[in-house]
């Protein structure tokens, strides 16, 4: 199962509520396309700051490796490691970019794929907004399983496990 961070877009001038079609679901984990085509992936997701940083780091690494006389194999390994880093941190870069553009993190959802995660999130989102509009229909739930039990009944003198009885000699 995959974990997705859900981002709500900023409201446009005429909107009272965000358009559900514009929500962004960012899957946590390794991104193969960010690993394989890092600059194009960054441009596709409008990560301009990350793209400029990537170009600067790639140029500096290239100049440094040439300066120390590194072999072609070492240069290839360093390039692959940089691409691997981008692939591993792709979801973090994307979340950072969305936050900088004013998108708001509204939750985390788990699903087998993107479609099931969307179903779970929007089902909970619709039910929450419906419950917020009509609080008289919602029954309060206890905060713990023994929420309605008086404290005197919950307390017990029995000790569970291999611990000694309270007040007993060792």
C-alpha cells in the first residue's frame, strides 16, 4: 500500500470552496521517473527552484571531478548517485514546491493505488464536511474505549504480567 500526502490548492478569486479536481496527491517513496529523467521531471512538476539547484550542483560536481582528474567511471557513479538522491527525495521536493506555491496539506491517506487513495480521502472529506454542517446529527464519541466507565471501576489492583504485586516483598 502506498501513502499519499494530500494538498489542497489555494482558492481562486471566485471560489468559495476548493475544487476537488485540483487536489494534489503526492505519493511517498521512490520515484523512478525522477531518478531516470530528473531535470524533465522537475520541469513537469514546476519545481523551478529545485531545477536551478540541480543544475548548479551538477555543474559544480562536473567541474570538481574534472579538476581532481577523476575517471569516467567515477564521474558516472557520482552522476548516478545524484540521480538516485533525486529519485529518493522526489516526493519531498514536490511537497516543498506545493507548499511554496500556497497549497495546504490537508491530510495523509493510504491506498493500493492513486484511485483508491482518492476514493478514501474524498469519502472522508465529504463525510467530515457534512458532519461539520449539521452537528446536531453527530453523536459525541468517547475519547477512549472506557470513556463512560467511572474511574473507580477502571482502576484495578491486579497486576498483569510478570511484575510483582504492589506492596509485596521482593
